[in-house]
C-alpha cells in the first residue's frame, strides 16, 4: 500500500511539473504585458504592475478596427454556415433523392481539402468576383462547411421517424418539421459546432492574410502579425500586451465555459 | 402527402446552396489546380503557354523544393508522434484522482485555444538570441547563448517544439474521452491480480486505446501538413529555407514570387500527399477501429 501511495505522489508531482511547464509561456506573456519593459526579463517580486503596455499597443495599431473586422467576419461565417449546413444536413438525413450517397462523399472531400490548401486558385476566383480585400471574400470559401453538414446530419439521423410523423399529423410541413423537430433535437450539436467555428475563424490566419491588404478588412490575427513584425519596432512588453489583447475574448470565453469548449473540440474528431 | 418525386426535388433544392458554394471553392479549384500545373506562368513579355509536365520536371530539379519536402516530412513525422505521446501522458494524468485535476486539464489544454500567430509571438521571446528567455536560462546555468532561429540546424526543431506545445493538449481530449469510457473494473481486476502499472498500461490500456491512437494519428498528420502560421512570425522559412514547409513554399511562390503556375504544381503535390493519407485512413482506420 505504501508503494501505491508513493506512486500516487510521484504521479501528482509529474503531472504538476508538466502543467507548470505547459502554462509557463502564457504566464510569461502576462508577466511581460503587465510590467514595465525593464522588467521583461527581470523577475522581481517588487516589479511594479502597469497597464502602460496595453495603452501603447492600443495606440500603435488599430486594434479596435481589427476587433470589429474579426467580429463581423466570425458572425458572418457562422450565420451562413448555420443556414447552409442545416439545409444540406436535412436533405441528407431525411430526403431520398438519386445521387444522395455520391453527393455525401463529394461533400466529405472538403474535410481533407480545406480552403487553406487551395489559396492559389481561390485567390484567382475571388479576384474574378472582385472580392479581394473584402470581409465577404475571406468568409465565402468557409460558408459551406463539410464538417458542419456531417455533424448535423449525424444528429438529425437520431430523430425517430415517429416524432416526425407526429409533427406531420399536427399539421407541420417540411419547414415546420425542420424547425420544430430536427433543430431542437440537435441543439447540443449546434452549440458544439458554434464554439468550434468561432474559435477556428477567430484564429485563422493564412487565407485572411492572402485576401486582405487594408486596415478596414484585416482580422485580428493578420493585424497582430503586422504589429509583431520586427520592422514595426515594438518591444516585447508592448507586443505581449497586443497579443493578449487579441486573444483575450476567446481566452476569457474558454475560461468561463471550459467544459463546453472541450466537449465541442471533441466533436472535431469526425468519425 | 408529398410524392416521392417532389421529395427528391426538395432534397436537391435544400442541398443546392451548400453544394454550389463548395463546388466553387473546393471541387472546381482542385481540378483547375491540376490544369494550371500544366502551364507556364505568364509574364509581361511572354504569355502563359502549355508546358506539359515541364513544371513537374522543374520540381524535381528544384533544390529548394527537395529541401522543403525534407523539412515537411521531418516536421510532420517529428511533431506527430511527440504530440501524441505527450497527449497520452497528459490524459492519463488528467484522468487520475489527483489534487487540482481541473486545473491540470486547463493548463494542458489552454495553448489549443490560442491562435498560432499569438503562440509564435510568445515563443519568439524564448528563441531570441542573448536577451531571449532560453539563452538567459542557458547562460545562468553556465552555458553559452545560441541563435536558435538563425541556425539552420536548430531552427526547424524550434518550430516543432512550438507546434507540439500547441497541439498536444488538443489530442489529449480524445484520449481523455476514451479513458473516461473505460470501465473502472478493468483497473480493479488488474490491481487484484497484482499487475504492475507498466504492465497494465502495456497489456490493457494501450491496446484498448489503439482505435483512439490511430484516429488521432491520421487527423494529426492531416493537420500537420497545414500548420504554417508560426513560420510567418518566427522565421519566414529561413535561414536559407531551413524552416520552409510545403504550404509556406506554395504561399511564397504564389504571393511573393508571383509564379502562380509553379505554385499550382506545388499544390498538386500537397493534394497528392493528403490523398495518400486519406487512402490510409480508409484502409487502416475503417477496418480496425470498429472492433469496439
């Protein structure tokens, strides 16, 4: 029994050592951001706290505009995704039509070939549509999401036929059945999908970088990359502050709704 | 009642918006990528012309491409096993009855939620020569500083360390879910039998977690090919392409060198790599994962 206890203590020590190691980079960013620059690599308990770095970061780059752009982008993509994926998933789950199986595989192809891989061709398409440097342009390739269609279809398929028939008897048409029966049943799936989509697009970088070239359209990630470029000459403390500003909303949401976030990310393992 | 034929029409109509958007931004561009890879890039003096497999011959003679492929393979097959091993350890610990279990999980998972750009900004501090945190620790221990990102022999490993830090916690949740679904009697039985912990892990846990491992493996490989955001901040592919990866090289060719047809050829390579992984997924996963 002694041995078991010793093992338990060793386990705890190992687990906590790794945890401290793992969170240290982030804690360091907090340290640098909340202290004057001369304490960036000087860890003294007496170091004075200061918000100066945040003020400087906010003044040196148009973060307010970036926040607005990211917010508009994420909201636009998510609402389009919810509508398009719901309709497509409804079709796959409850309608019989020739070519349904084939089309489902055609849709699933997008799980593999994500829009990031096709930046070259998609940029040309966007140029033809005159949508370069627009927020709509960043969002368009992501609006029809195979992942969303897949998740919702799985969830819709769990609805018993009798429930649908009962709704029909009550006088629901095709739309009534969708909104009164299927959508309410899939509520947890919708929540999971929303969290995944929001965090994905809040953090997405490569495609927005390719599409945007002005302050009016750049999302936070692209703005942050420009802000942090060595040419811009900001120091660590200010850069840390800027970085924390950019991740704050998502990080805060995550700390508040940890369980939901982890549950949702579990869904990204599409099976 | 609605007739079968009308149902079919409705089905197609519901699918139409999503499928047409997808066709424009996924299927059609996949096809045009192949098509464009057969042409030379037009310039002001010379317009684009059919080149047959010319771009592919160029690939094979392009030393940068060879280096990029080597880097990409090292990056993918270095980060993936390490992230998975760490993820498994994290999950085992986060699943034990340890004090502050919730906090442990939080610490492991938090990097996952951050954008790669922010992660790279933070890690840049560590790698900076002399004043960076890594060098400060080294010199305080009596070692000497090192230009981590400026040295071709260390730069790729720095990128990989950053990537593992960000990804391991994500894979942890899949193991955690699998562990939580296991019956506690398994462990109790093993304890009664006096099985050592290592034996229990090797003979019971690990085989039972095999479907999860395979699943995480495939997904992480697919994912790793697309992880390039941190390169923009940390190295820009340098020095001398020592940290250049395939997707970043595609970006460079298309948007820095404006050689779009060569970029299309590189994209074909990327698509083929993804297709190989997909085939493996169908062959390996679908057959072996279903025994539970």
